[in-house]
C-alpha cells in the first residue's frame, strides 16, 4: 500500500501529527506498537494547558476519540525496517507488512532508564516516578528519594525542594558525580546524600514504603514516600542508526521545521534532540512535523490524495 505520509509512533507527537494531516486531507497511515505511549504511564499529567492533574491515559482517550472521528488510518504493529530507494520510503513491520510513502514522520519517543530491581514495576505510579517535572507537586510534606547523578541533579533538586519535606539523593557515583563545591552546596540546603550506593529492591504493601540500598557492602533500609528515578532516557532508535543522523545520545537531530538529515523525513517529540521531554513540547513538534510534511509535499508538486 502507498501513502503520502507514514507516521511511526502513536504517542502524543505522532497522534498530533496525524490530526493535522487528516484535516489537511493528506493520505496518512499511523503505525504504532500502542496508542498514547508514555502518557499512559503518567498517573497525574501536569503542565498540559487545559488538562492538569488528570490521568495521562484520559488525555490519550480523548485524542484517540478525535483521531477515530477524523478517520485516520491506524495500524498497531512495530516498524522494524526503514529504507529509502529512489526517493521513496519503504516501511516494514514486525508482522511482515510493507508500505511505501512519499514522506515519513518519526515519533517513536523515549523511555526512561529503569533501575531494573524487584518492586520497581509494582510501585510504578505508586511511589515510583520517572518525571520530577511532572510529579514534584505531589510530594508536598513528603519524604522522598531521588536516584540520579551528574549535573541534572542540581536542576531536579531545585524543583523538589519547593515541595518535599525531606530529600535523599541516592547516587551510584562517588560524590553523586558532582564537584566538591556543588556537593557542599546541596548538603548545606539540607539534602541527605548517599553516594556510591546501589539500589537492590523496593518494598511496600500497596505503595512504596522503603528502598533497600547497598553501600560499601552494607545493606541500608531507607523509608521514603516516593522515589524519583532520574537516570536519563534511552531512545528506541536502533532502526534509525543508518537511516538519519543521530546525536551522541541517540536522538534524531532536527531543525526548526522538524526536518531530519534525510529529505522527506521529519521527526517529532521525545525522539528528537529537543532538550525538554514534555507532552506539550511533543504535541507542538507533532504539529510542526505535519505542517512541514505538507509544505514539503506541496513544494515538490507531489499530489496529495
Ligand atoms: C511516568 C511519566 C509521567 C509523565 N508525566 C508528564 C507530565 O505530567 N507532563 C508532561 O508534560 N510530560 C510528562 N511525561 C513526559 C511525556 O509523557 C512525554 O514527553 C511525551 O508523552 C512524549 O511523547 P512522544 O509522542 O514523543 O513519545 P512516546 O509517548 O514515547 O510515544 C512513542 C510511541 O511510539 C511507539 N513506538 C516506538 N517504537 C516504535 C516502532 N519501532 N514501531 C512502531 N511504534 C513504535 C510507542 O509504542 C509509542 O506509542 C511523563 C512521562 C512519564 C514516563
């Protein structure tokens, strides 16, 4: 089957792109492993204008309802191969389907790096969060821990200090990967630092209640109400390695039009090298990518269906 545009990824970036293209009457196929992506994990979505504190999955439900109303074609499948031959794009899925298109929009998102310890899955959304920017407001008066290292720690602590009553910084690195001055500064702010520590497991009944750490051969139990895992993100960009230019973090490099290094390929959302991984940013980029795709098709005299 041939389309004007194939969008890969049904998170908020890909879904927003599909809404714009549907309204522009561009023949579009959206292929995704699931619909909603990371938003499905946001227990309370914050910082999305007009939608604050509700479940991310509710926003997904509303967008998908609109997507269905507009008749956007969706295939639930995983894209495993992308090729460009004679200016045309060939998309192969895990179930063996093949599609061609004039334009591609990459919106495969990012996944936070997990601890991979017992209890992590059980308490995800019940005391374990991967997004300080999103969930810091629910820590008012609470005792929290953050596992992280390096300079990202300083920005996150600045946000957490506005809400939490007691903060533990647990870090696998010596001095949490900070300079001596930075470390002294955060300790003077009342932050407890446990460096060179490895989280072994998370415990609790219905919610997270404590973290079991190992430090210099000793096991330590830390009682906390919340744990923020801020170890960075990984990209799902393996299939893009020899296809578009990626930065050192594996993110797709784009310009202000969401154009990638390959003509006719646009990218949007957390998969890109934009520094802020937020729903509103991903949605905005989805819109830009769709409008740029439309402009690209028109400027090359390509007939849209
Ligand atoms: C727990 C949590 C809470 C959050 N809370 C907030 C918040 O309160 N406020 C806020 O602004 N942001 C929040 N975020 C961040 C926000 O959810 C993301 O920035 C945003 O959802 C990114 O959207 P995206 O479309 O770029 O990517 P994603 O949501 O990651 O979507 C990518 C999509 O691509 C699909 N996909 C991946 N690879 C393939 C493939 N090969 N083939 C087909 N499909 C593929 C995936 O299945 C998925 O559907 C939170 C994130 C998490 C994890």
